[in-house]
């Protein structure tokens, strides 16, 4: 049996956790099913995730706030609550323009 997740409760929990964290971040893997992974990531305004490489397939859904996806080629993208975006294949980072929570969905090469 699969357990359901209350995204609204996760948003509140991780925003609170991000405010209590020295780096302004809080995250948790909420779905792990074979190669599929979904994580809730909260960032306080001005906090960031350093540049990283995306798994073979990934998307980012903004649940609350606004984030800027920063890419090495300068093709930054501003995303707001309610938007869903396929993550870039090149190295990129994530900057919270305001207190934000995102749902990262990734499919890894191996299960």
C-alpha cells in the first residue's frame, strides 16, 4: 500500500525547517519508487542550491514562492508558484527569490 503525502503540510514543515537552518534550506525525499524520486525542497529568500548536474530526466514544480534557475550559459529562468518546468541538462543552480518550496521529480539511470 502506498502512503499519500499532504503537500501543503510538507510546504509548511519545510519552510519552518528552512528558517531554522543556518543555510536556509530544508529537504526530504518523499517518493522513492524504483528509478523515480520526488523531493520537497524549501529555501528561504536569498538561499541557494549550488550548481549541480541533473539526473537523466527531471522536472521542477514550484509549490510556493519564486525561484531562479541559474545556468552556466547565463540563460536564467524565473519560476513562480504553480509553474512546472523541465530541468536543464547542463549544470545549474537554484536561487530562492523569496521564501520558496519546490517539488523536484527525478528519474535516475538506475533503480
